[in-house]
């Protein structure tokens, strides 16, 4: 079974969210092949889970001052700080395809690819079901989220090449939230650099092979089609809008707003 593989290189974080939504819709409709995307963000961003409030998770003022993007994705799960030192991926298949319909089984199937990649480098990896993550040496090296859109299933995640813990501590209000209980994120996370693995192209190659083996597929190099790019550019406007970024904060504020008492009519 042939899937398309696309390495987007360094791209804008907002555009990445528009693009994987677009490709998922086309994959679900059968107009695009099932696809594995790799990318790295050009500048730091926080990917916010669809159901999360900015106010609860992120120091938004710091992000605004530092030009750090806040990207509300269409997938659930927790938020994650990302910079150029992470390989980000989106594994996008059709529902009823090789990715199981059960949410936890889907994570296990896809994240086995990350574990295989680590094993190829001579490092142990384990899937942490409670956090939809991959751990190595008891510390998190890959965080993930999942979504189902218009007949497609997406499992998105990151693999840490290196990490700016100091910056993350300033961006996230609770940087240890998605980790096993630890005093600091630095103690709960590990990077490939700490394992002596630093060549990005080699990591990409091994990770791609890991996904192929885990999913039982073959991939061939492909590109984003002009039609997919056009739709992604249309969707980009949504992701850049404050109403989209703060949609859950706005909904919560409206729920808290006191109701206007109805006027009693006199008889």
C-alpha cells in the first residue's frame, strides 16, 4: 500500500495547521492519497488543543511581545510549545484504513513508528497511553494529538531533536501538565541531542521508515498539490483570526455572562 510522503521543510506554524486540515479533508474525500507530513516551524509557536482556553494554558502577553504564535489546531489534546528543534509530523489516513478506528489503538499503531525509530538508534522507547506520548529513559520525547475530520484520521506529534526549556517555561502556564509527575519540564523530557543523535536528515529518514513499518505501508515522495495549497491558503485566514484563537475563551465568557432578566408583563 503506497502512501504519499511530504517533507515540508521549515514552514510557518499557522500555515501548517491550515495545510494538515486541508490534506485531511482531501484524504477523507478520496481526492488525495493517504499522507505522512514532516515539517519544522520557522519561528516558535504554541499549538493549542481545539477545546482548550488560551487563558488557562498560555502566557499570551509574553507570546505577543516575543512574536510567538498561538495556533489553535483542529485536533484535541493538550498544548505544546514548538520551535525549529523539533520534527513535527502528521500521519493522515482514511477512516476504515490501516489506522484503527479506536482512538487508543490508533495512537498505539502510529506511535509504534516513533518507538521503532528510537530502537533503530539503539535507544529504548515506550508508549505512554495516559498521555498519548512516547517516553525514553523514563522521560518524554514525543507528544501527540489526534482528530477525525470528514472521513480522515490524523495523528500529529513531535519528536524532540533539542529543546528550549527556558523559553517554554515562559510561554506555558503549566509546563509539566502533560508529563509524568516531575518538579520541572527539564526533568521530565529528553531530547535526541542528549542521546548523541544530531543529524536531522538521518532522524527524518529513520522516523519515516519507522512509520512505514508500524503501519505496514510504503511511502513515495510527493508534493502538496496546487489545489491543496489553494485551499490551505484560504483556510489560513481562519487560523490567523483572533476569534479562532480565542474561540473557547469567548465561549466561556459568554456562558459566564449573567442572563438579562425577562420583563414581566402586567395584566
